[in-house]
C-alpha cells in the first residue's frame, strides 16, 4: 500500500520515479517490455533522448524541454535499476559519484583555490583534473576515455581536441584548409579510379579534417551540422509551400523549378532577418 501511495504521489519527486521504475521491472507484476530490456537494448534510446533534448534547446521549445529532460532522466533511472538488479551499483551511487566528481573538479568553488581565474585557466585546471582521474583508472593513453559510442563526427572532434593538448595539431587554420584541399583531391581521385571501400576511406578522411577545421574555428561540428540540417528542413519546406501555391508537389516539379524556388526561399529568409 505504501508503494502504491508513493507511485501516485505527485509531490514525491525522484523517489516516486525510482519506485515506478522498480515496479516496471518487477518480474512478477511489471511490464513485459521493460522486463525484457538490457543495457544494450536501452542504450540507443538513451542517445536518442539526449538528441531530443538538444533539439528542443536548438528550437528554444522550453515547454518541450521539460518533458525531454524528463525522458533523459528516465533513461538514467532505467540503467541504474538494471545495474542495481545485477548488483553493480544503485541510483544513489550514481548521484554520489557525480556529486563527488563535481566537488573534486571545482576546487575554486568548493575548496580552497581562488575563484580569481580566467576562463582559460579554469579550462586548463579542469583538463588537468580529468587527466589525473584517467590516470587513476589506468587510462594512460592520450586518447583513452573518448567514448566509442559518441556520434562519429563528435568523436572526431573530441579525439582531435585531446591530441591537440599534447601538441599534435596544426598551428593555424591555414594548414587545416590546405589539408582539406588535399583530402578533397584524393577523394576525387578515389571516385574515378578506386574501389568503393577506398572511396569511403577518403570520404572519412575529408570529414575528419573538416571536424578539425571546426575545432580551430571554435565551432562544434555536431552542433553546426544540426543547425545546417534544421536550415535545410526550413528551406525545403518553403519550397514545398511555394509549389503547393502552384498546385504542385515536389514529384510534379523538376530540379530547375525547385532550385529557383529555393533561391526565393533564401531571399525571403534574408528579408525577414533584415526587417
């Protein structure tokens, strides 16, 4: 009875959510789908929810963000419940670990160090603390700890950022741009004379260097590409709307007409921005 009261108590906070998760995984009376899941099957949902949080922020959809953050929190609760069932750790262990990490990484807030530091110095201190933590986990390599499960573009960015800390980096953007030109030429050559696997390899090399250029420019490539995707969607929907005004759909049109409408949509967007 106490457990049922907790589940229906809207003021109970995180304890209510933890109990709901425990009940969903209860082998006797839980949800069959939830019971069947494991870490591997839930991981894709965790990644998807993180992206939906980012999408809500990008769109400044603050009402939606509350729900998306809840969905992401639920993923943490789900993983923690499975870990508790397996005897690995509990949700409270997760909370304690994160709290300890934040206190350790902010000695200028929670310790004796001065807060009179530049942002650059605080970043350097943060990275030094993280390096010490990796050493404590026997992660001795420069690139150790860059998560394999990250989206490839984001992981490329992080790998290059990590390598740059030890001096493995081009000194200016000029060298990066020269490398982009070189990789683009190699991709053209591969397209014309090499196998599909070699084309893919050269394409990957070009994308990898593009991620590095983003880092040199202070641009996070994953975020930049999300914005480009959103812009493409807005403009293509604008093309569809203009076609609809003509009684057409994209499949009833051709590239020349749609390209002209695309230019109109771009011009409309610029006019709105300048108004």
